[in-house]
């Protein structure tokens, strides 16, 4: 049993059908999903490296509708822009299973008061918060560490183990913060192995970043870590079930 903690539904017809087909081909039973394709990859790459903000909104209602037809296999996350979506998330949070915020897309700082409003809602709903850190002031691993320490009752998921694939300094910053978990999609094998060692197997989550990444590539990376059967089950299944309040059977 494999649980993909991070996949996306692109704004295209039949996106959920495509994802479910890919999951079937890779042996993935369930996936936590957020909206994808908010901005083009070229612009996203520029904003990751240089900063910037995109005035775009995720179609969270479409994600919710597509997930509702999946027989419980797809669990929807609310993708929030702190500038515009605090009220919408507060109103609709009960329909979702987690929150995603993205400094790369929406160009905010993690110490923004609106971010703290979103986190307060997530805490009340027991939602995990997925966020990818950057190298910009206000969005670095140290900033996520401060946010997590200020909200010890909220589970934060450090997406991709940072934005470079080799964020070992960020890993060292976040490993001591017990309510931060590491999600492995897109990072190098050496980083994934360091995350397991630094965070411990109960604080590491398998993810794919579908459709940008081929899930079978991420599965090969996990296999290359040489985990024991029990540890492999924790990373690829049990931890996600625990964080999302899902049955493990």
C-alpha cells in the first residue's frame, strides 16, 4: 500500500481520471492532491529564483469536486493565497483535508499576519500545512522553523525537502522541530536519505509531484534508500495515514 502525499490536479479535463490511471500503473492506492498549473513553469522558475508574485487563484472547488468522485482515493488540499483566500479557507475548510501555501507562486513571507490566520484555521481543523521553502528572506527554512515553533499543534510538511534538491542546510534547520515533516518528491537520493536519518522515519512522507514528475521515478528513489520493510511502510503509507487521520488498512 502506497500513499502519495503530494500530487496535483492540473486545470485540464479529466485530470483526476488521468491521475488515478497513473496511480494504478504505479501501485499507488491514495493521494493527497492540490490544484496545479496556476502559472506557467517558466514564470514559476523565475519566481523561485528571483522572487515575485502571481495574482492567480486555485480552483479549489474543482479539486474538491474531482476528489469527491474518486471513491476516497484522492484527498483534497485547499491551495490558499494569503492575500485573498483567508475567508474562503475558513468557510470551506471542513470540506478539505489539508492546506497548501506557496511562497513561490504567491510571493508572501511566512511571517505575514495573513499566513498566521490561515495557520490558525488549519490548526482548528487539524489540517497539515504543506509548504515549499525558498532562498528568499521570509520564506527560508529558518522562517518555516519559526512558524512551526510558534504553532506547535499544527503539522507542517516541508515540500520537496526544499527547492534545490540538495537543501541539506535547511534539513539541519528543520530536523529539530518536531511538528515539521519532510516530503521527498523531487529531492536527490542523498537528501532523501539524510531526511530519513535526520527527521526519523515517522517524520518522512513519500510524494510524487504528479504530473510534473513520473511517480515511478520517485518509487525507484525510495527503493534505493534500502529501508527495512517496517520503515518503508512508514514512509510510503503509515505516516500519511496518521497525519491525515486515515485508516491504515
